[in-house]
């Protein structure tokens, strides 16, 4: 029984021990399972973190005992990274390595953890930037044995920061104003350029609406267009006229755009503004110079043409008529010659002001050319009456204003004007240039009729004016093609002896034959062609005077010089050069000038005439008595001769008034010791009358007609010549 009891007790003990063992093994297994599960979760977490997690020995920080699989993104396997104790440090950029070492030393000394940024080389040689953060890990004995950390790849973030830094610097240092506002339009940021250009500091404008700088000159429509664009999420381009802090006005070219976040929602507005005040002023000045006359301030020809083109389109579309007047001041060139250019400019300004004072409705007044003005008037729909009657009324008002006495430089002046008028459009295809051409045609006819006339354009007029311009074109070709010929007309004394000659010009057109001087000379005088003609005649006369054919003819040859040629500042030098080229003495030449020319800036004319006289050149006043004849100016001029105009000579035998005028001219000449030449002597009665009064040189058909050089030479060889010079 004892044995049985003992056996029973042993069984119970063994069973209990065995139960305990089994329970203990089950708990241990469960713990292992929990540990394994926890480790799996930890590994899963470390492997999913977008960074490299590592553990390194505290005694050899470069010796890794663990690294997360993220290391593979650098091209390294886990084995490669863990196999080499120096793997981490060797792969740090040489420039950053001392920084990492220093950070580790400080971490070891202070046991405060490790933090550092450095560049790390990937297996393919690329450098990536990492931010490394690590802490110390204690073992079960509370001894620090590991450094465990996480390496974040911040390469992209650094690049983004760099770009943002560059962008920020670019905006801050940009020479153009940059403003950022919130959706309410209140300023949240301004750059340095804004502060410099506006005079306001950032602190003064933050929270304000940019409109506080408005000058109220920016069109309301521009502001409305700005907000319409922004509310639709669109970019707006335009300009503002703003005020600086000191109150000065400036113009800004602006681009305002919505700023969107990652979701595409508008969060702010960005405005980039550039000061274009100087550019705008330069543009305005360029426009003014291109479109306005600098002397009168009126529109010029360019703006008039543009204006007419716009109105033509409107008038044709609405079947309305407009009025265009071209106004030319009569004899303005003579006035300019007699009184000088400053006086002439003052006349033009006074006429311009008088035209503006008429205050026409819907009108443009322009200075069309030198002494021409244009007035374009839109025919009002409310006007009751015919278009022609309306135009006649307007023209009458214009003529009345121009004919009123002007006070120019303290001198009273009466002027008249020739006016060409056209009512347009005449046809649907009318252009500004055709309308102007037709108005110019009417003006040309008015001038041909003697001035102080008004002519309304009619189609047949164009043909006559076209002939005029054809003469001008052909005359230009004639100068180039040597179609002009030198003619000479002898001058004789009372004994019919040749004592001089006048150089004249004839034109033999290749198709039309001889064209009379009274046709082409006025055309030439209206253009620069007269200057070319004058120089041509002077050269031909010089060549003739030095030719062997004229060795025995020691008299002067007279050459007509136009005011335009004489006024050239190079005229004196050109005469000197001409005499030098031909080896000719100036006393063989007599220059014929008009009274009107010598009265133009008298002092300057006297000086130029004296310079030419020093070369031996003699001067004759042509058509004396038909202009502003005055002993006062004659006494100042180095004049040697007066020419009596043929209009006085023709009727002198039968008209006592003409004879009295001739006596007066002879008295002036005798008083001043001047030679006298009478032009247009065609009858014996005229010649006898002149010879009975004094020693007068005569020139006219009675003695000699103008002849080509070769025929004239034959003539003077047949007749006697008087004592030379």
C-alpha cells in the first residue's frame, strides 16, 4: 500500500511538472510568435518608410549592423552595404565628409544624437543629398551601444528650395514692379522695385488696394476689363496711369494674372508692372512729330491723309458728303523773299491761328505744305440747304478771315489766298490721295487765274493740271538729256553797236518741239529745278566766254539768277569755283536779280553781293520799277545797272504815264551813276524816244532776236561792237 501511495504521489508530481513544462512551453511559443509578429510589423514599417533606416555600432559608427531595403534605391544591395565597415563614410562627398565626421564626434562626446546634411554617392556615380538624423540606443544594461537613425533623400527638396530662392531673388531684384494681392485685391507683397519706383515702402502699402495710387486718368473701361478677365481666370494686359508718393504721375504697362494652387483654385493675383513713362512720352513725341506741324501745331499732311481715309470710309458707307479746302497764301514766296523767313513763319502762324479761331464743327485744319493749309469739314446732317451752298458759306468765311489785316512783328499786313475746293466722295472708289489731288487741281487753277480766287473742282480741270506736272517731269528729263540750249540776245547802244548780251534758255522737246520759256520757267520756279537751270546757264556762259570765238568780244553777258538760287548758302562758293575752273574773270558776268529778292533780309543780301562784287561780278536789277523801287535800298547795294521792264517801253511813245515812269527811272540811275538797259524795244518809235532821253542800252526784237550761240556769234561778227567793257 505504501508503494502504491508513493507511486500515486510520484504520478501526481510528474503530471504537475509535466503540465507546468507544457504550459511554460506554450507561453514561450506564444511569446515567440508575438515577438516574430512584432518584428514583422517593425520590418514592414521600416521597409515602407520613404527613407533609409539604419543601425550602426557605437564603437564603429561606420560599421552598419542593419540597413533598410530602401538602400537598394541607391543601387547597393543590403550585403554590399553591410559587408564593408567603411561603406557609409566612403560614399559621402569629400567636401562634406569633414562635416559628417565633426557631427559624429560631437554626438559621441555629448551623447545628444547626430544630425547632418551631406551628399552621398549612388552606385552609378550620382550625388544625392541626404538629411541624416540618429539617436543613441541603450542595451539591457543601460549601456549605449548603437546609433540608430534615418536618412532622408532631400535632393528634390533642395532643388526646389534653390529654384524658389532664385525665383524669390529674381522677383525681389527685378527692375519691374511686382505686386501680389489676395482675392479681395489687398496687397500682400511688393518687391524692392515697387518701393523705388512708387516711393512707398512695403509697410506703407501692405493690406491696401493697389488703386490707392490711382490718378483717375486710367479709363474706367480698362479697370472693368481687368476685373472681368481676372474673374474669368484670364490674364489681363493693359496700362495704368498712377501717382507716386510725391504726387508725380507715371504710366505703367501691366500684366495681371491669377495665381492657382495645386488644385487649380485661384488664391492670389500677381501684377507685374513696368514704368513706361519715358517710352510713352517718346512715342507721343514721335507721333506728334510724324503727325503735327512743328511751326503751327496743326495736323500735317500725314495725319490729314489718315483722317481723310477714315472719313471716306464712313462717308461712302452713309452716303454723306464732306468738304475739303486747300488754301494757298498768294505771293507768299515773294513775301518770304522780301521780309525774310522769320517774318514768313510769323505770317503762317497767324493764318493758322485765324483758321482755328473759326471754330468749325467736325473739322480738321492742317498745314498741308509750305504755304498751304487744308480744312476738312464733315457735312452736318442737321444742315438745311444744299452742299454747295454750305461750302460756299464756309469758303467765304475763310477768305474773309485771311483778308483781314494781320499785325506781323508790329507791321500791318494784308494778304489774299487762292482756294481749291472739292465736295467728296464723288465715287465709291475715291481715296484720300485722289481727293487731295483733285483739290490741288482746283487750287492750281485758282492760282493760274491770278490768285485771290476760289475754284471748285470739276473733272476737266485734272487734264490741265496733269499737263503742268508733265512739263515738270519732262523738264527734269531735259536737264539730264541735254535738251536745254543756251540762247543769246544782243544789247546795243544808240549807234546799234553790240555792247553786251543776255543769256536766255530754250527747250527743244524731243517729241513736242520748242517749248516756250513762259511755259517751263514758271514750272521750274515752283520747284528746285530752277536752281539746276541757273547753274546750267552759268556754266554754259563761262564756257562761251573763254572760247576762242569770243576773244574779240570783251563785253559782259547777263545771266538771270532766281531768288531760290541766290539764297543758297553755297552760291558764292559755287561762283568762285566756277570762275576758277574756267580761268575767268568775274567782270565778264552780269547777274540779274529782282527787287523782291534783294529786299529779302537786305543786310545778308548786301553782304553776299559785296563778296561776289569782289570777284568782279556786276549786278543788274531786273524789271526795275515793277516792285518795291526805293532809293534807300539801292544806295546800299553794289548795283551797276537798272533794267527798264518792257511793259513801260512798249507804250511809252503813246502813253504819257509810262514815259513819266521811264523818266523817273532814268533820274534814279543818273543820281546813282548806274547804267540803264531798256528791254522789249521792238519799234523805231520806242528806240528814238529812249535815245532822246539819255544814253540807254537797248535790247529787243528791233535789233536782235534771241539766237543759238553759233548764230549769235555769226551776228556779232557782222556788226560793229563798241569799246569793250
